[in-house]
C-alpha cells in the first residue's frame, strides 16, 4: 500500500499538496490502489489533460488512481522542462485531439494514447535544464508580482 501525503494535480498550478488546497477530503479511506509519486515525476489527470491538468512533482506523495504518473528517464529528459511543454496551448490541443470520449465531460487521455504523441524537445539535456530553470524563474517573478498587487 503506498504511503505518503495526498497530492493533487491542478489545472492552473500543477501539483499541490492536497492540504494546501483548502478542499474537503473525499478520497477513499482505502488507499491501496493509490499511486506513488516521487520528486521529479509528472502526474496528470487523464480526464483533464486537455485542459492542462498536469505537473512536475516537487513532492513525494500519493495520488488518486484516476491520475497517471510518468517517471521520466532523468539522464534523457528534464521532467520539469517536459512539464512546461505539456502546458503549452498547442500541446493541450494535441492532448484534446487524442483524448477518447463523445463529449468534453468524458474525454480521457490514457497513457497508451499519450505514449504515441511525438513531442519536440531539445536532445541536449543541458539545454532542457536551462529552459526549465529560465521558465521557473519567470514563474517565480510572476508569483512575486502577484503578491505585490
């Protein structure tokens, strides 16, 4: 049975500790089917991937079985860089086009379909690290600016 703090994947803020969201916990008491998430993993909500419900995990924890957890090969890809790529509007459109379901209420992007989607990313790990660091700095500046307002 996986152990750890319950974390959630949000559309706007990526992965957050559930305790920080201020929501009522209606998760199942039986967490035996919950999935372990490690620092550096990317988790996504298969029902909301097309809306950007994915993120890089800065935490160890567990997520609902409704989520998919990706554990990137760290000597090949920078998972934080990939997580930024997953939030781009052109990518969320691709995720939408590859989701199955009749209406947006039940569109679902399961891992087999996601694994077939080609993404363009620098083949150089050092460059991916620099891109992720740059975008993280911009995120931090935006957060600081919002705190001032």
